[in-house]
């Protein structure tokens, strides 16, 4: 693949019984994503937590859940 990209299907990615947030987080790191901005959302909380705990990603919260 050009630029070292590897295309995999969602089914293949999930076949290892990983949580979807782990798969998305790993793909983000592999693609060199270093900045993530977000609006807090309970459904995204596992992915947000992974990003916040990573030393490789700069996280910017755009608002609080109260707003």
C-alpha cells in the first residue's frame, strides 16, 4: 500500500476480541495522529481515556459535559 498504509476490515480488526476503542486507538497511533480534540461523550469514554493516558497524543477537551 502507498505510504505504508494497511487496510483491514472492521471484522478482521475485531477478530482478536479487542474492545473497539483499543482498535481505533492503535490505528490512530499507527497513522501518526498526535493531536485529538473532543467533546465529552459517555460512549467515547474508553477511547478518550486511552488518548488522555498516552504520552504520544496531545488531548484538547473542547467543552465540559455541563455545557
